[in-house]
C-alpha cells in the first residue's frame, strides 16, 4: 500500500515547532532579570484600578520579548498586555510578560511568562515559563512538554475530592454579578470541592492542570494574552478547556478570545462547577442583551 504524505500538514507541524522554540527562547531571555527583580524593592503602578498592578519589569520584559519575536519571525503581529498591537503579519502572538504581576510585586512565587502563537485562528504554539521554579511548559501541533519531558493531565474523578483554582469573585465580579449572587456562587464551589485555592495567574494555573498538579480551574475575566499558550498546553495534555463568552464576544469566537473558561484535567467530571459557570455566563449574557 502506498501512503501519500501531506506536505502542507508537514509544513504546518514544522512551523508550529519553530514558533514554539521562538516562544520558549523569548521567555527564557527575560527569565534571569525577572528572577533578580523578584522580592526586590520595586515601584508599583496601577492601570484600571487598585487590583490591576503593573511594574517597570512588565514593560521592559515585553519590549525584549517583542523585539526578539519580530526579529525571529518578521511575518508577525504581536499583541502584548502592556504595549498593545505591533506588526501586520500572519502569525499572531499573544504575550503576557508577567502573568500574575500582583504576586510578582508582592513576593508571592506564583507568576509566569506566557507567549502563544495563533495562525489562521488556530493556536499552534505556546510557552508558559515559571522562572522561580524554572519550569518551562511548551506545546506545538505535535505534543506538550514540561522541561522537555512529555506530560499528561490527570484529575480526580469526583469533584468532592478535587482541587479547584479560581480567582472568582473579585471586585469586578461583584459589580457584574451582584455581591450576593457572586458570594453565593463562591459558596457553592467552596462547599463542593475538597480544596479551593486563589493563587492568581491564569496561565500558570492552566499549566498546573495540564501537569496534573491540580484538578480544575475557572476564570471569569481573562484576556487572550493570559490564556492562549496555556489552552494549547492543557488540551495537548488531554485536559478540557471550555470557553465562556460572558456576553462579551460572539458564541463563534475562538477559545482564546473568550473572557471566561472552565478547565478540567483528564478524567475529571465536575457538574457543580459547570452549573455555576453556566449560571454566571447566562446572567452576563442576559445583562449584555439589555
């Protein structure tokens, strides 16, 4: 039997691997400086409100990442959390130089560098780098790795014995959902799961679900630079990522453009988490419709 190879498919795989390598190297370029700055006496500024922290290290790191990516992949458009959109190329990069800046600024070791690449609307490569633990999570069209070793997601089957990570609710959620409703949703989750944690950093949280270090995660106010790389990492590891529109984007929007998500490791089935997430999403969709 003659097996016909698809040259286009091979080219796409090769491109995704090249883009993954660029993402990894870009993240590693800023790692040492961020480690040196961590737990130092740094100036902190605020963006939207007192919950939205930024430091000079965010801006400097993004500039280094941007310059490296555009030099290595000139046919690129780069959207960074701090610097906005740069370039007009076919490869779309989503960059968060420090996902978990509040943790970084206060000395809590749960933050990361997140870099994802999208081609023709599909996430094809990503890197999430934790400089403190020196953990490099990466993925392309072929697979997913932690420090070069293949990983597989795994989760406890029953949510009563599982660990959930979520930042919900914050002040923004009180405004959008009402304080009573938001606290009721949080209470449902706290009573349902064996353990509930709020460490911050969506990208690193999703990478931990991919590695099997926690069972599930949920977010209700994320941006594309927070989750693009981690979505591919989680899905390639066998976990599930369900995007939530929250009344902000079309139901046809790609997962990385949606502002909410439910992520569950392989083998987990968490109906209460799904019900709470669906209730929050439905309420916000109704509110958006007026």
